[in-house]
C-alpha cells in the first residue's frame, strides 16, 4: 500500500473557479504535510505546509488537514491558467521526521 | 539566499557509461536528499544524508549507484554503469532539522533544478 495517494487527474477547471486537490495518507504518526507545485520540466516548489488540523490560508491557496480522516487538501481560489501544473502532496511521519513521502501528483489544467 | 544548486542540468550518455551528478545544498541545511523522478510520478527517495552520514539508502540500487557527501556539505551521486531504465530526472533537495521542546522537527525541504538524464 502506498504511503500517500493522489488522483492523477487531469483535473480541469475553468479560469476563475475553485480547484480542489485531495491527498490521502496511510495510518501512521503523521507530523507535517506539504503541497508542492511542479511545472512541466521544472523541479517541485513549495506552496504550503500545514501541521495542525484545520485550515491554513495563504493568498489564493488554502490547505486543509483532517488527521482523523487522514486527508489533506489544497484549494485554489480564482484559478488562473498559470496555476496549470502538477501538484504533489508530501508527508513526513513523526517517528521519522526527516523523511518525506510523495504522492504521484495531480495534474491541474485551468482553461481560459 | 542561494537555493540548491545542481549540475549538470542535462546529460545524455550511452548505456554502460558512467555518469555523476553534483549538488550543493542551501547553506546551513544539515539534511540532503537525492531523489529520482520518472515521468508522471512523484519523487522517489534514493538516499538521505544527515550531515555526512547516509541515514537512509534503502532505495539506492547499490550495485550501480553510489553517493558521497564529504564534509557534510555538497554531494555527488554516481551511476556506473548506466542502464536504459536509469533515464529520469535526478533531484537534490535539502532541509534543516532541530529540536524544539525535546522533540525533533524538520523544516521543509527545498529542491534544486534537477538533472535530466537520458540513457541511449
């Protein structure tokens, strides 16, 4: 069983809409959760990190964490064509805090 | 602050040839990671260093891959001999960790631009 699961997509949304990306993880002592954006041919870049249950907002991005249900999501409001990329979810565990597990990513297409 | 530096950015070699990648992490970051990313997949950890010690190399194909991080700063990843299936992007990342209230925690990791390897 994979540690971190994501729907590969592609997820298509119209410009200006809300894009919702989801990630589930296996039952471990989870510690930290991260969302990375990766444009085609580029390396991953950090968008958000979240450590506690609830929502964390940064500009048009909101990360949501629900440890009881073992999922973390990323909402992108007012989606722009420049948001079109693959979004990677990463998790590290409390017992091995320095090791990151990545999902395979969800490809997002924002149509003008 | 300079980011993670990697070289070369692109490498094309024939199978059975050796190849080496170099990484210089963000200054002060004690943890260095080498990942391999295949098309359509997330990064897969090959090896993780804490300072100069390799603490996790369970995914490193040791028959052909080797890595070193002398003096706990920059690192080199080598493949010898390369196989067709080694074609991928090799990513280096770094992070720092510390202790807060008796509990270890890590800052997030930052990636370098990667090396795209093509084996013909």
